[in-house]
C-alpha cells in the first residue's frame, strides 16, 4: 500500500510537498482520485494520514518539492489558530486529524473564514501548518487531560446571553487578530452577562466601550460538575500562559515591557 500511495502522490503533487497536497483542496482531490484509480479504497482521512506518515518516515525524502509561502499570512494566521484550538478542544483532535479529514477541514475553513474572511482554504490550512512548525500549536497538557462536556463558539453581536449555560467552565473573548481575555467561572451565564454589561476587567471594559461587540467572538468550554474549582482555575492559568490574551495580567505585563 505504501508504494501505491507514493505513486499516487508523485502523479498528483505537481511538484509540491506532501503537506501541500494534504492542505490544498485541488491537489488533495487529485491525490485521492489517483489513489482510487490504483485500487486504494481506504477513507480519505486514512489515505491522507498515510501520505503524511510516509513523509515523516523519510520515504518521500527524495522528492524535491516546490516551495509554498504566502506574504499575507500574518493577516489571517490568528484565525487559523483560533479555529484549530476550538476543534482541538471540542473533538480532541490534532492538526493532522483535522486537515486529513475533508469534512473537518471544511469546518476548519469555515471557522477561520468567520474570524478573518476573504482568504482561500489553502491559506488558512497552510497558516496552521506554519503555526505548528513554529511551535505555536503545542498541546496544552492540562487541557488535553480534562475534556469539556461541550465547547461552543459565538459571534457576540448575534448571541443571546440567556442561551449561555449556567454551568461551570472557561470562557475566551477574542477578535480579529488577538485573544482579549480568558476567564473561568462557576456560572458562565452570570459571568458573561457581567462582562458584557460592564466588565470588571478594565482593559476589556475599555475595549468593549471603544469597539462594541461587532467584531467580538466568545468561546465557552463547559465542564462537568465533578471538575473541581481548583482544576478549573489551573486550566485558566494554563490557557493564559499558552495564548497570552491582551487583557489578562500576563498580557498586560508583556505590553508594559515594550513601552
């Protein structure tokens, strides 16, 4: 099977790398079609993962690839990070899981486009590969250990606070190119309503006063009643460390260092 996958890749890759073949919808369609022609009937996600595994094992080392880069990546890379982190927490999946599965990859594209519209699926996906290469998509160990019961994402201007569960969990405010604030609460609905009416975080309150909610998004991670307050607070601190939100203490300290 490995030799057939390699043959399919060489036929379909147009000189690009295996990562590009997986990330590029057109090249991936050609690769999967060639796999079918050669008699490989595995699901697309398994064929794509097998291709990436060939590259990781050095079986594609001799294949010289054309370079892929996009100058405007800084304009949407944050959207790729948010979309990937959301799916990671919701479904307990890796970047390879997402981009190798056509349905998950399409959902990733839609999530990223909602945050930073106007770019192609290839750009969003390639930005995610770049994040991992630069070690900006490292797993958050405690977050991996504690699975939420549910993960939801909202555009705040369209959200009804009464529909936010009154359960315990974490919440993340973000907009266009940055995380704004990460918090935890024993009652998410009550806490989110407080922030939107008049946040007790001065930085977030000023941002809301200046910008409103038109570009604001909210992610909530709902935990089971059995998760302790101590664990919830530990997860909050881990997310603050790994994502550096603008208006948490660490983000404020980072800005002051550059003044």
